[in-house]
C-alpha cells in the first residue's frame, strides 16, 4: 500500500500529460499559411472586402506570397471564404500590418479595431495604416521590385516611425487613444506611386472616422508635441535675412538641416475655462547642413540661427495644432493633460469636442545648437 | 531498503565504540569450537592493521575459537577455513615452525631474504621471540583464528610454532596496482596531472602528500559481507564539522550490503536521495580536488580497489565548478564558470524550445528567421517532436558507442557517425539542418559540465522536456522547469540544502559560487559544508608584511 502511494504522484502526472495532450492545438510552422498583412475596405453598402497577403512554404524550398481577396460582412467571414481557396490553414500570429481602405476610414474603423484587439493571436505591436484610394487594387497590383509585400510594408512603416518620419500607429497606441474619452488617433497614409509604395501623409481621425489629412513632413512636428524623443532629422527654410548680408546664395530661403539629439516637451494648463495651455519644447540639436558660407564658429551667428529656428518651429507647430483644431481631432492628447491637471473635469467625448476647437496653445520652442562641427 | 534508513539524522555525539562488522559474527557462529585454552590477552599486545575504532574486537573473552597448538590441526583448520585454495603455500621450516601464505599476495623476496634465514637460525622459538627478532616493521601476534585468516588474506605470512596457541603474522602485502596516471575523465590544462589509482594505500599517501597536517584523520571502516572492502574515511579534524563526520560514519556503519566493488556504489548507497536524478555526492579522481574539499570542511571517503574518491556534502552549484578555476586568473575563471551555467540551460532547454516554437508558437519567431526556419522544415515529413527525438537519439547512440569502443575506433565512429549521418539525414529530408545545429549545440553544452555524473544528468534531462514541449508547447517547458526546480529544492546532501547558496540564500557564499572571486575576497569556501572553526572557512591569503616587495 505504501509503495502504491509513492508511485501515485508520478503516475497521475504521466497520466495527465498523456490525456491532456488531446486538448492542445498544434500549428506546425510549415503546415500553415501565415498571413503577414491584412487589408480591409468597404465595397458597396455593407460589404467588407478582406484582402490577405500570405506566405506559403512549398517543399521545393521556395516560399512565395499569395494574395487572396474576398467580400463578406464580417472579417471572420472573410477569413472563412479565403480559407476555401487556400490549401493550408490560415493563421494570423505572424501578422505585421493591417491596412484600411479610404472608404472604410470614411465609414468608421471602430468595429475593425475591436476585432483586432480581441484576437489573442494578433500581437499588440503590429502597425495600422490607411491606404489612399482603393485597397484591393493597391495590394493586388504587380510590384516588380517587392517580392514580399507584407514584409515590405511592415519595414517601410517601422523604420520611418523609428526616424520620426511617420506617426507611430501600433495597435497598442491606437487602442489607447481609441479607448480614451478625449483623444483621437492618427494613422500614416500609404500610397502607390508607379511601382513603389510610399508614405504620403497622416490621416487624422475623430470618433473613428477620418476627418483630415496632413502632409508626411508634419509627422516630425506631431511627434515633437506628442512625446519626448531622441531621434529625427528636419529641414527648415529660414528667412534669407537671418544672417544679414553674409548670404551669397540667390535663393529665397536659407535652408538648414537639423538633427534632433533630444527634445523634451512640457504641457501645462494655464487657464481652465478657455482652456489655455503652455507648450514648451526644449530641443537640443545638431546642425547638419546650412546652405551658406557664413562662419558658423561665431557665437553671435549661432544665437541668431537658434532664434530663427525657434520662430520657424513655433509657427509650424502652431499651424499643425490649428489644423487639428479645425478638424476637431485631438491627436496630441491635450484632453488627457486637461483631465489630469484639472480637478473634477468630468470630461467626455462631447464636452471635449466642443472645447477642443476653442483651445488656445502658447507654443514656445527653445532650440539649442549643441554641435555644428559635422561639416567643417 | 536503504532509502528509509538514511532519513534518520546522525546523532551529534561522536560514537567511539562501534559494533564489530557483521561478517565476523557470522564466521564466529559458524566455526564455534570448544574453548580449550585461556586468553593470552594480558601479556601480549595485539595489534591490528588499522587503528580505527571498528576493529576493537579483541576484548571479548568468551570467544570459542582459538588457535590450536598442534601444527597438524592448525594447518587443517586454516585449510578448512579458506577452502584449501590451490595457491596456499605450506612450508615446514623446522621441526616446530610452519609457515603458511597465499602465493602472490606477499612479497616473496622479503620472505626469502629476511624471514626464512632468521627462522632457520633461531633457537628456542616462541611466537613472541619471533616477533622481536624479525627485522620487519609489521609483525604481529594473534590468538584468534578469524583475525589470522583476515590478516593473511590481506597479504601476510603466518608463522606457527608447534606447542603455542599464538601465531606470528608478518604483513608484507604485495598488491598489484596500476601506476599513477593523469586523470582522464577530469582532465585539466594547468594544475597537477595526477589521478587516484586503485590502491587505497597509494591514494591515502597522495592525500598525505598534499596535506602535511597531523589533523588529517584517516579512519578505517570495512563494508561488504562478501567482499570485506576497506574504506578510508578522511577529514581534517577541526575543519570538518562533527555532525557531518558522524553522519557519514553512521551511514557507512549501518550499511548492510554484500558486495561493494566501486566507490560509486557506496556513493549511491549513502546518498540522501538515491532515487533522484541528481548526484548529491561528488565522485572525483583528482587528489587535488579531493584535498581542496577536505580543506574546505568536507568529508572524504576512499575505497580500496576504486580510483574514485567520494566527497560530501556537496551542492548543486559545486558540481559545475572545476578545480582548474582556482588555477586560472579570476576574470577568466569567472567567464568560464558563467559559460558553464549558460550551458546547462542551453543543453536542457534549447531543443525543447525549438520543438515547442515550431509546433505551437509560430507567433514568436522573428520575421528574419521565419523564412530560413520554414524552408529548412519544408521537406521534413515528421512533426518537430519526432524529428528532434530522432536526432537526439543519434547523438546519444554516437556518444554511447564512442564510450564503449576502444579509443581509436571510438574516434572514427564519432566522425563517421557525425558527419555522414548528419549530412545524409538532411539530404534525405528526415531532419532540418537548423535542428542539427541546435542538437549539436545542446550536446556540446552538456559536455562542458566538469563532473561526469552531473554531465550525464544534464544530458538526460532534455528528453522528458522535449516530449513535454512537443505535447504542450511552452506550457510543457514551464511545467518541466517547475518540476525540476521543486525537485532540486527538495534535495539535500548530508542533510545540508542542495541548492544553497541560492536557496536558502547565503550571500556570503553566493559570490564564490557563480563568480570566482580573487583569493582575499572569498568569505566561505564551500556553500554548505559547515566548518567547526569559522576562522578556517575563509580563504586566508594576506601578506605577512602588509606590503608587496616591489624590487
């Protein structure tokens, strides 16, 4: 009897291992087709077009991408229809990018976002983006130099976000803004240009619907207001009179290229009723290029430059904020700051939607050129 | 049976009086003869081979077996006792003196040069006189039959004088032993290159050469009813804790076994948990490591006929330390140690991770790795678990074949098996080449463990984890990891925690376990060997004059 007891535990363990094996659901890597990109668009009234870019592994050691497209009213239904046309089970664990068509963006992304968030298979770190024009033709057109469309678009978005050329749009960030009662989100816009794909701009959303667009260049200013950063390059056109008569160039502007070493921003509520905000940005930067033969060594000239850079950046940031106020899309999360700093704010979507266009922001940029020796 | 016995904790008091080995009692009962003569205990000094407390058995007076004064009866008795072997030599030197010995067990030249001439020239011979006159160091007089037989079997000449109830025994053992060679299983690049051999006396002398200290205690214990194997219990008085010494002594004395051939058997029998996968007692063939551990407060056992010494108590972490770590400079030794710890995890978890990832968790594969991984798998018809088990089996077969075959053939098998089978398996599409790399890496990692016993464990550990990974994915691996951790935490070595210094956390010894500290910084030499005098637990290495002479 005692001997039986000693072996009871190992026996039970082994038995449970054996019996519970049936409960697991294996996905063996080469026996599934991996969707790397999924696009949603709207056709007609309620019909949803789902387009999936899949990677399939063949025994002849050549992996190829497969593009399947179908229409149905739900995304799961679309997946089921695609399944009918593929030889292997479709899995979304390796999904990197989800694209939305322009039509769908106008209709509203809310339901699609919920579906993506709900799926346990889909990572929170994948990127969302909007496509200018028709999504199906965008994905199904023949790109000669792009062997793997899913991976290409993923890398395109990823490296541009890293270099502050595009607004960051992971599922995590978008859902944070989406769940917030006061903030709105922005997505990068992709566009087909001949045989290439490029990021053409930024789409501003309000309550899940697209309300306006900004050019891709403005992404840097948006990121500077949204977050502290330590990356990114910008080109500024300063007035030709900045450096007095030293300029020999005949152009209308004095062009400078700056590399941001670090930027820190601070937002405080000044007036609760209006509301009014103070936005201060400390920018430490490096002077990369200047189209002038002026002597940069002199401290006076650097100070003049800094002053003009401050002016220019302030006006640019003001312009971007003003546009977002016009379309009533709080992509900078001023509402969050307001709620955090004002007691008993009791914000909700309607209240902030009314307050946001009236908001006043005093932008102060304090740029500092730390190094200029790069080109000497 | 011995599993239960070992649970009893050793008593703290040193027990000096020991019961005689069970073997003697049995022979006594069997060969009981009526006592005819008185005990001569008062006027003779009976000296045994050993000084240990285990053989203090001459004090018993009611022992029936005595030595016959008649030569004929004595010879008959001896023959009966040892079943008249073919190599028993009986020689009548003179009318009264008879000598008996077993051929090849004694040094014949000493017999011829020193014993025989002396005996022939002797007049008025008594056993006591012979003992005095013979110019040899180990001459003893016995009055009891079983002692005579026992001593003779270790290599002694019996000199019987007719008319006396005593015999003189001259101990001149001639034991064939391998000459000292370098330790092959625990080789090291720098450091001493000598290993134990199969002779107990040589091994003890090796230890004594390293530790010239009167406090080095050598106790003799006999184990094994049939084999009568001698063990030497070695420790340094004042360093090794009394509790540990008593525990080891008690476990050895309470062993009730028939046959003991090697020290590994003893180690398994006196382990805290013999059913465990992990060894709790170290086996080493290096005298320098043995001495090192004696100095840090461990108890050592040497077994006659075995080239492996036993050391206890040991901790898990110490199995991954090599004696060579102390000979290398500390940053290098630390790097090597960290490499070994990393190797444990690689060896146990790398193949299971591959299996689990490819079977269940394709989501975690980074995108750049996705294409090479899936393309190498595309031709393989089996699920990853079968593929991995198949390759691991090949590696294990190769290792076993290499270990069993003679060295020259073994190497060839390794090359042929490794290269031919590996390439052919990939070409045939049975395995993927990425898995071959992983399996080879795992095998290599397992071989970095400095201790052979622990290396085996680390290698075998992988198989259940692979199976669990193939069944349950990462959950299976976590399950296996938890079970392993629970098991390790439950183990003890001589009652001391096996996972020390990690659990229970002992910060003082933690540093020297993972990092090999410079000598002056070592606070405690061994994580769980308690030391009697706390002064001795530190590595004392300071300068006498406080300053290093620079010129």
